C-alpha cells in the first residue's frame, strides 16, 4: 500500500488481533506519512475503535496482539466522546498537558491554548479557558478537545469518529480545520468514521482504507448513483394539509412575571398529495422532527390546523384519531428505542395489528406478520426475538414492518437510517423507496443529510429555527439552491466546507431579523431589521432571503457558485 516509508509516524505490518475464539483483525498493513490524513472507514462493529485503541497502546484485556506497530514520536488518541476532565477548567487542562508534554510554564501554556482554540474558530478564546467542559456547547467542546490534542504537537493523532454527533455543517467545518492544521504541522492523522460519503476530498482526507470482515481494503471507485426514477407531479387535492402550524413549549414565567415560551415550529404551512414525497431538511433545532411529530399529534400544537382527508387532527376525538392512525405511521431515528425491550418483536407487531387493523383469526394474524417481515427482507424467526437480539439494520427493518402493518397512506420518517452505516444504510433506503413506490405511499422524510433527502423526495423544504427558508423541487435545489443556508447543507452533505461561520443560534434567543444573519457570508445591515418573507424567485421555487430576493429582481443568482 502507499505510504510505507521509514519516516512514517505510524507503520503497521501484519497486525492481527485475536481472542481465545475469534480473529478480530487479520494481518493489517498500512502507514501514515507526516502531514497525511488517512480516513479509516467501515460499518458498525468493523473494529475501527478497537484498532485505534491498540495503536494508542490501550489494548483491552483478553486481546492478543500479533505483528508489528512502529510509532515515531508522540501519539495521542481522541476518543469518540472527546472526553475532557469535567472537574477542571479548560485552562488547567491545557496547562497540565503542555507542561507534561513540552515543559511549558503556565503562562506560556495558556497563551498556546488560546491560540489553539482560535485555530478552531473559537471566539473570545482566552476567556473560554476559565470555563468547565459542561459550560460549553457540544460543538465548542469538540473544538476544545481537538485543540488540546493538537496543542501537544503529536507526531501521530488518532481520532475515533470525532464530532460524529454534530450537524453536518459543523462537523465538516471542524474536520476541515483539523485536517488543515495537521498538514501544516506535519502531524499524521488517522481519522476513523463513517464511510458515507467518501471523505477523500482535498479539504479532508488524502487517502481512504475500508475495514471490512477484519481486513483492510482499498476502496473501489464508486459509480455516481443513478437518479431516482422520475415521477409525475401529483394530481388531485392534498390528502394532508398543514396551515399556520405553531408548536411551542412553556418555559415558566420570567422575572417580571410574564409567560415565556420556546417556539419550535413557527407558522408552517405544507400540503401533501397522494403518493407525493416531501423532504424536510435542516440542522438540529430547525424544527423538522417536532413538525413531523406534531402532524401525527404526538406533540400538541398550540396553533394552526393539521387536516387529514378533511379531518382536523388537532380537534379530532379519540375514535377519529384511532382511525387516522391506520393511515399515518412514523419511523423513528432509533428503532430499538421504539420497541419495548421486554416483549418479543412478534408480540409487538401483533399488538399494533390488533389495535389498528384487527384480524379474523390467529392464523390470519400470523400470516399478516409473516408477510410484513418478508416484505422488509427479514426471516419469520425474527418474530420470536426480543429487540436487544437485533442488529441495527434488522431493528430498522422490523420498525418498517410494524409501520406497514396497518396499511398506511402516509409514512413519516424522522431520520430512519441514522443508526445505520454504509451499505446497510443504502440498502434500507432503497427498500424504503421500493415499498413506497409499490404501495404508492405519501412520504414525509426529515433528515440532516441534504443529499439523502433530495435523492428520496421529489420536493423539499429547508427549515431554519422553525420556519421555511426555501421550498422547491429537489432537482431544482440540488442544481441551484438560492438560500445560503440551503447551499451550506448541500455542501456539507458532499463533505465540502460550508461557507457559514459560527454555530446555530439558540432558539431561546434567536437573532433579530434573519435567523441566519450572524453566520451568513452575504448578510448586510438590512438583514437585522425584519425577517425575510417566503417569496417566489422562480415558478415553484420560494426563498426567504433578502439577498436572494434582491438578486432575483436583478435576474442574477445569489452567491455565485455553491460554497
């Protein structure tokens, strides 16, 4: 393999990891050169974390290590949780590590710490050093963890899925900053993480290796995914109509006695026809998941109307709501958490069937359950298992089978493949699309992954702090999104550094005017005055952006090329 020079900070030759019964990793050989970023990908359970722990000298008990590991210089491991000492402020942690590793005095160490935080775009870095980790947001805590690692000037940095829980826009910016710093410093970076999309990009990794079935593989050149079959625009009246929906949660009274509310969905209106697909795109906190649940009345709205086949679900009595539940089903982000761990899969599927579509006999019920599992590609033996015995891919398919049992007409999907990686994720989404087309289901698909949402749905809405900022056909958005926020989501989905800066604003204290203006590279003074309205910029294409609307009037496209 490439990168096998004697100067490499990391060189692995014939590495095998064994237990008393199994071969976990089999004869791995690779190297990482100074300033090189090597991405190590593979599905869940492939052994990425185990390999990094062994390379860091932290092999678990009971693991036999065979082969050779050559380390030149200092090595550091950043774990999946980016652990920092919760009892000490950041400054003390920087000072302690740098004194131990480089012999710095406290004053020099704190100056170095502030510079390291600034490299990761941390504002007011010097003041942050007095804070404890729990006083930082998730993105800021990850910046601090990586800055601490790089400030120690390691020859080899082992990063185990860093910032995996962050929104794509934040994660790609953070990994881009990390890759840039390691190249400049000559640090070898071994970056473990998910295989999709391919992280080999000038801003991120230089090479990629895949860990599968205990062995390393060079990635094959993947063909460009074929676009989904073109579907005609839906005809007929909408079966789902949402008008001015508002969801807010009480926060108690302020110090003046006034009631305080956290508004999560702010006056949204959508319509969905029979068999239509609609994607809800946005970062965490955009309101897409709450909107999906409010439509099904799993979260109570405080205003607006949700009409299903002419029935207002917000005011529907229990029996009418039970009938509507047959037509409206949901897939959750964590399918295992959606099952009762103490009941078998068969018992839970039977309970759903009897509650919403009662069968005539036990034989009929058994046949229906077997057909549902067969449709999602699971064997009938799964019925006798408890949820804890299922792999994530099996749990996702079992959840889909349960949702299909009542023969719904609308399927609401809230990040249904978030627990899956690589081929398993692609297979599940292909199955979902095939079933949707075969049954002609309407689909509402909420996701952070803009590329995934635009592939699955014919039409898309981009949400920011509970409001729609762009609405268009998916093909139009993919080829020419007009809102800077939409462009950032699409760029991050392709592992291209987004043009946005800073972190998403808190919904507790949203900025005045445009909600994106503090992060937007195109913002001007007028963006702080009034929120932009959702106005048409082309047929079927609406945007809530002062700059986009000005450019549309001039006949030009906002922002030039995608960031």
